[in-house]
């Protein structure tokens, strides 16, 4: 079973693509084509664009029907928790997309935040490929099976709350302290910045987070802080 013939992924997903190249394209990162210009498919960014729209519509419809009494703001938060990069990359790992991704040698070595975004994008591209190959209903059924099935978990773990807000609520309630965030390190040119931010309770640093902006690094630090404290 080779990555260039991902029939194993079809089997594990319970899908059978009419056009196998669509599935292959969904798994092909732009970097792979730099080293393999003769690849028979293009990269997955157009499929990702399509899949993102299909995913948002399916999740929006499902939440609208499931929670008839919830206001728009709550539904928007629920949707964001189900379609963000963290959730999509977790789903991608669970359904073994990682085993079939076509990446450059350099990208293949990266297992951090960058890989999370690659996995999330591949997840959206896969949804786009299913939609093109088998139609909206098939894409909706797939999304319901692998993503909407996590709705109860999302609610129980309060994943719909911004991690900074949740960490602040927990810190104030449990230890009567308001968290403070401090940039520990930053590097890279303006178009490719990286920040490492620490979150403190008083003088004690609870956790660090990394991201392409101070805001995203703070959110990651808060998320890691919740895990470190076993809060939420």
C-alpha cells in the first residue's frame, strides 16, 4: 500500500471514490509538487477552498436544527469549535489521513503547529473531494460521522469557549488570580513571524504557547495552561 495509491484510506473511511485522482489530490500538499513535478495530480488548495465551504454549510445546518432555542452567537461559537484547525487536525489523525499525506521531505519532518494546519487543510480538501466525487449528501454524511459526532464532547469540554476566556474564568474562580501573558521569544520576517508566549499566574509560569501571531500564541498558552492545571 503506497501513499500514491491510498486505497487503505478509502477502506478505513468506508468510501469508494469513482475518481481516485480526486482523493490523491486531496492528500497532496503544495510542497510535494516541488520535489515531484511529474505527479499526476495538482496540490489540494482548490479542494480545500471548496471543502471549507461545504463543511461550514453542513455544520451550520446541523447546529441550526439541533439547537432551535440557541441564539446566533452561541451557534457561531459551537460551529467555530467544530471546524477550527485543532478539531480538524485531531479528526484527521483519528481517521489516519496523516499516514497518506504527500509532503516534501522537509514538511514531513515537521510534527508541530505547522503539521496541525496541514492536516486541517487536508481534512477540508478531503471533504471537497467527496463532494465533487459523490455529491453533497455523501459529504454531509461523512461530516456527520467524523465531525458532528463530536458535538457532545465539544459541549462537555466547553471547547466552544475561547481558551483565554476559559482559563481566566477558571483562574479567577479557583485561585482568585487573573492570568498575565508575556512574549518569551519571537523570530522570523514580518510575513512569517513566530511567537512563544508564556501565561503566568502571579509569578509562576503555567504554560507556553506558540503561534504565528501574539494572539494565537496566547490562545495556545491558555489551552496548554488548562491542560497543565487539569481545569475545564
